[in-house]
């Protein structure tokens, strides 16, 4: 029989945040694959877990991933842990899960701490819809492409950043987003946890004199839906009513349905569109 891969969430700071289920699983599996064994040994020693460990990280994720899949095929049960938080979220664990899915190997996820969700719930911003961006790309062209997409995003945005890059990233985001509200979360679940609810101008000014410490999570206000709708309405005003109708009717959409879509685009009722078309036809 094949083994099973267990994705085990570990604490992001406070060791008390580990679950009983994760502790039991880490003791019972045949092998623990850890992002950094030097870091994870501290966690295992704290809870007196003596299961063998192997390293699985960004720089060996394909070669070691194949080795782990072979062990799973042989019937070994393996737990995957990251340095902090849930495996597969902004770490190489996603590749191992893909490999297992392709090979038909069972995978289960043991929920627990996650920095992005913890920060989101502390932010005081909209939590119903959010977009997780993790770390912005290091490559200049990729980074610019992502930054150019963000101004249109209406969901709350979550971005990870290291303290030594925080000020630069805040300045880049301010340049493309304007002075949005944001919450800078740091040292989550630890003694000096902070959720700095501010805006970009204030944050840039503050970190111009205060040195950031600890890994940071930025939770940023999305663009207001009303603004997006207003921009769309203004864009459609550049079309004449006849051109707007023709745009839909050329796609095979019925005249009646085209009127409904045009009315929606322009933020008016279908009756208004009908009356305006009627007047134009009379003239």
C-alpha cells in the first residue's frame, strides 16, 4: 500500500499554536520533510519528537520531491513542515503536492497557523474577499507586471515582506496605488506583535526614521467597487449608443439582451436605453 503525505501547519511564532493532531502525526509518521532542519529541530526537541528528518526546500524541491514520492510509493508516511505556518503557502511544498497528485498519492492537510490569515483578521480591513500576493517577485520585469495589476484589484491585498526591504516596497506600492489604507503586521503571535493601522504616506514617513524589525505582512485596502463601476461607465460614454449596441449584436446577442447589457454598462435602466433608441430611430 502507498503511504500518505501529511501537510502539517507549524507555529508562526508562539509554540502554543501547534495542534494536538499535528503533534501526534509528527510522532507517528516514518519521516518528516522540513524546509530547514536546523530550524525544525528546535520545534521537535521542544515537543520531544524523535522522528527522522530530511531537508526539502526551494533549491532541491524537484530532485528531493521525486525521492519523497518514491518513499511514499513504498508505503512510507511522510509529514511536510515549513519553517513557519502552513506548507504549500508561499513555499516549495506546492510542488510536492503536485507530484503526489500526478502519481495518485493521497495527501491530507492538517490546518493550523497561517501568517496571511492571522494578519487579515487583525487588519481592520474588509475580510470577505482578499487576494494573497505573498512576496512580490524579485525579478524587475515580473515585479513591475504584478505592481501594474494591483491598482485595479478590488479585494483586500496581502503581501509578505522582509524588514530590510519594507520601506522600498511601501514606496513602490504607494507609487502605483496612491494613499490607500493599510495595516502593517509584524511579529505575529509573538510577544511584540503589532498591527500598525495606517496609510501609505504615514507608513513611509514612520519607517523613514524607525527601523523595521521582524517579518512583515502588509494588508492593503482594495480599490472601491464604486470607483471601478464609475470608471467603466465613463469608458462606455466614449461609445455612441448605436456603437455600444452593435458591439454586442455582432457577437450574436439578441437586440433585447444587448439593451440589457448596454444599460448595465452605462448604469441606467433598460427602459432608458429603449426610449433613447426609439427617439434616435424617429429622428
